[in-house]
């Protein structure tokens, strides 16, 4: 009894960690396992093992065009949000101008506002302006809420940059343009990359705002939602798990590159 | 490129430079000429304006008024990247994303120099670190980073090399070694070095000329020996080494010397070593110039009697005494342990004497403690 207690107190952190990770990963494991389910109409009950779903992920009608739309929207929204967000971050971090504090607060607003409100008001705006909701209204909406996240990530990176590095570059005959290209940008790049990844995953994931502004355009989250009641095909699990795995690979690759940069030339 | 970054040569001249931040004057009407090829030190405590002065020369700070020349070229308004000036920054500011080789090559590449590789390898040999060319800055020790920062600057052969507390982050032993090396490298490359430091020993070891700065102005400028042997102000006397300053009045003259009355005892001070403006004066004597003698033994030169030993600290090569004088002041005395005389002990009655040529005279209205309270180890 005493021994057991001692073992528990010694390994308490490990037990905590194990329970925590289990809690986090059970849904993902569930998704993975059910992607091999030989389902009939609905993928809610386990029938038997099959590789069929992995061999033909595009078999259910519209599932791959929805995925394609999500990826296209994600890439466009990421590009727009990263470009604008990086510029805003530099402006906020480097220049003292009238209303800087106000802009800083505004940047946080989209993160704090309920998506439901954002989605509904965006739709109102688009309709008032005579835009037909569809692919491009989704892109615009996604750029809008992704910008904040890019700004915050990039600004943190700029703030941690030693201003003496840029002074040293200027001291070593680099003009403003060269200093930015050769010193500032490479050093801020990890922050920009982080912001871009965050933007893509937020855009790819978004349901609420997209649902308001999609018109007849179908994205992957919309597909999953609309098919949930009528029976979601296991191919959705295949695609979902693949996206998760891809994200994992990107994170691991990023860590390896980061470590290499630090340790050796 | 035909801009000043390569063509300007000659002495550095600062003409009436001032820099204000709001109401605070960091640098106050400072004028200075630094001859080409010299090793010049700006020495002063934290916040005396020495780093601001350096940054104005580098172009990283704009003077509120005044002008800066290198030879005949006015560089006051010039962008930092157009100046014939390179800086070794306090924390080195090596580019973390570039290799050591590319760090050093940075300036050469920006100027479109042809033989980058040859020049970089040569300077890596000079600082004795050729094997580190392909490493990244974070993989180097502090001392190595310091040398690379130096190499990155001197490879450009600027008219002027600025060093901002370059040894501040190194430990004492490494600092001593780098002091000697820096001096050697300066002779080797023949560039003008302007060195900013709060460490008086560092300035004295390396510089040909030292300007002691205090509150945005230069207190005194001269060779290390000049400043030490004949300080003009209490600040210089206390900031550079230690001094005994004894209050007195000039009571008469004897040829080339003043007769100075120190609490009733008369001593002699050479007129050309007095910076007093009227009869009120501080007589200054460095602690190692004093000799202590027991009552009744003969002694020569300036003599002060009636002291008694208040404290004794034996530190091997010398012994430091605190001697209390009849007027209540404690004088500091450093005696070399080389004369076979038994050390004095606490409470002993003694006389103090010194050669008259070692006395210096300061303005009697000065604050005798100026420059002694500042902590020279404190970083800016």
C-alpha cells in the first residue's frame, strides 16, 4: 500500500500527462479508426475493416470539390492575411503615429467578437453592397479574421528583434532597403511563417463565418456539417485525418529546421 | 562607390556637438579633435554622454546642434551607411542568421568589393579564428564573438573604428588579454580607434589619449600619465585612480612654487600644477606617492605631522594604510613592501611625507568627492 502510494506520488506528473494526452487524442484516434470502417449509409457504427475508403477518397459526390474549395480559399486567405498582417505588424511595431494605440485595440476586435456576429454582419454588408455570396466573399471574410492572428504573431517576433542588428547592418554600408531584405526580413521570417500557418488552419477550419457567406459554394467543413444528418461517409474521416497528419508533419519539419538553424551551419 | 565611405580620411573633428532629449542634455557643447591613427578613449561613468557621442559619430543618433568632420568631409547629416565609420557594438550585434564568414563579408558585399574571400580570410587570421568561418554566432564563446565583431568592422578599413564598451561582457582575465590584443591590432592596421568605456584601467592600458567625460562635457583630455599625475578637477582625480584631496589656502609664493597652508602645516606646490583660481585650494596627492615615517626619523619634502594609523590592510605587494590627521581627515597611503621596514601598526603616531613635485592643486570650491561615488563597474 505504502509502496503503491510512493509510486503514484513519484509518477504523478507522468500520469497527469498521460491522461491529458489521452483526452486530447481520443477523438483523433476515433477519426483514424473509423476511416477504415466499411460503413453502410452512416459511419456511426463499426461494421468491419476495409481499405476501400482510403483507396477512393473522392467517391462520395462533392467531397473532393469541397476539399478543393477549402484549400483554394485557405491559400488565398493566407496569402492576403499574411501580406497585409505583416505590413500592419511592422507599422505598429516600428512607427509611432497618431492613433497607434487605437489600431492596436482594433486588431484584437475580430479575435474577441463572436464568430456568429461577424458572420451575420459580413453577410449583411455583402448583401447591402450587392455582392452575391460565394467563393470570393468567403475569401474576403477569411482574410478579415485571419489578419489579426498574423499581426499578433509577427509583432511579437519584431518586438524580440534586437534593434542593434539593424543598426549594425546600416553601419556596415547596407541602406534601408538592403537592411530590411538581408537582416530584418530573415530574422522576422519565422514569425511570418508561423502567422501564415495559423491563418491557413483557421481558414481551413472555419465553419460559422463561412456558413453565412458561402452562397452555394461548398467548403469541406460545410460538407461535413450538411452530411452529418444524412450519413457522413468515412471518406470525411480519411480527409480529416490526412489534414491532421499533414499539419503534424509541417510542425515536426519546422522544429527540425529550427533546431538545425540553431545548432549547426 | 565614390561616396565618403571609402574616400574620406583624416582627423575626426567634433565642433560644438550637443544632443538633448527633451530637457536632458546628454551631450553639452562638446568639441574634440581626434588625430588620424590614434587610439582615443572616451572615459566616464554611466550616463555621462560618451555612448551618445559615439552614436552621433556613427550616424545612429543625430546631434541637436554642432557638426562632425572626417578630414575635410562634413558627415553630420550623412546616413550611417555612407560614413567611413564602423562600429563594434557593446553586445557585438552579430547577425544570428549568417555564418561567421558572411557576418564579416557583410560590409564588403554591400560595397561591392571584389576579393571578399581573401579579405575575410585575412582578417580571420588576424583575430586567430580562421577555423570558425562556417559556424553561427551563437556557437561561439563571448571572447570569440568579440573578436568576430572586431573583425567584421576592421575588414572594411574604415577611417574610424568605434568601440562601444567592447570588453564589457568579458570576464576579467579575458578582458586583460583582449586589451593587449586590441592595442596590438590597432597598431597593426593603423586605423583610428575611438573607444568608449567606463573602465579607467581599460582606457589607461589602451589609449594614447583619454578624454574624461562627465555630465555631457569633457572634464579633461590628455595622455594617461598626464591625467593621472596632474588632474585638473576633483572628478578626474577621483575617477582615475584614487586621490587624497586636502583643503587649504595659498599663503605665499616661493619662486616657481606656491606655499600652501593645510590646517596650519605648510607644504609646497609647483605653480604650473595648480588649477586653483584663487587662494582657496585642494592639495591633491595620490596614495602611492606618500611615505609614512615613525616620529623622530628624518624625512624630506612636504611633511604633514600628527597622524596616527587608523587601519592597516596588507595586500602582499603593498600595504594600504588609513592615516587619521589632526584635522580629522583620513588619508589613504599605499606603501610598497620593498624597504624592509616593519609594517606600521594600528594606533601608531606617524608623519607623512612626499616629494613636492607630486602635489597637484585643484579649485577650492570643488566637491572633493566628485567622481568617487560612481560605481565604475555598473553598466550603462
